[in-house]
C-alpha cells in the first residue's frame, strides 16, 4: 500500500472545515475493517485513508504545524500500513476494568505468537508484530501487526492461545474491503 505523502496533508484550517464530513467517511470506512475475534480482541485493518485521517487528527490535536513535526507524524502512522501483499492492522485488547485488564495482559503475554489469518485453502498466516511493543512481563493492549498474505484476502481471523481461542469468519463486506486495500494501485 502506498504510504501517505506530505503533499496529501491539509493545513489545520482547511482540515478543520472538512473535519466533520471526513470523520463520518472514515468511521464508515472502518466498519468493514473492524473484526472482533472472541470477547476481548478486535483487529482494525488500516488503509491509506485511515492513516491519513490519524495523521490529520494528531496534527489537529497537538497543533503541529512545523515541517519536522508533520514529517514525524506521517512517518509514524505510515508504519501501520502493510507493504506489498500485506495487510496492516491494529490489535486492540478491550477490557474495561483496569484491574482485570492488568491481570489478563500478564496472562496473555504470548498472544502475539497466537494470532493468525486463515486463507481460503486453509493455511494460517501469522503476523509480524512491531518489536518495539514487546514486553517481558505483559502484552501491550494495543499492538501493530502485519499479515504477509501474499495479496490474498483472508477468510477468517483467529487466535489459538487457549485462554482466548476463537476464530471469526470474515463477511463478504469485510473481504471486499480488504481486497480493495490489497489492490496494487492503493
């Protein structure tokens, strides 16, 4: 997937005028890219539009206007995108109770080795995780990962860690969204 480029980023005033419409569009684009796997794990697949939006929102929130700051945000968020034949995703562990979450994040330390995308003919593709998020005592509740699916659209996403074991079949709408994201001209 092509990275977001500096010339695509709007100045704060222009973005502010468009923000409500852009926000509605991006929220709608995220719906088919959000996959719940079991009770506590959600994968949100990223594409150029969601990354562009995240850059714009960070610039807006932090009031970043200097070239170096803008370049840093673009570089940071572009890391969420998959490369050729890959799907980039954010994995979220969702547990509201902070005390329960703290315990589970320690118990689920091995989660990164147990996530997979299942392809149509059966093979499981394990993602690569951002090594900067690795820990020795607990898993981070937000993880960035990439599935090297070779340009193929998964039919399911799953976790085979016994405490979280689940698999979710992708809907036709989800598969179409990921297929569009894998298209070579994206």
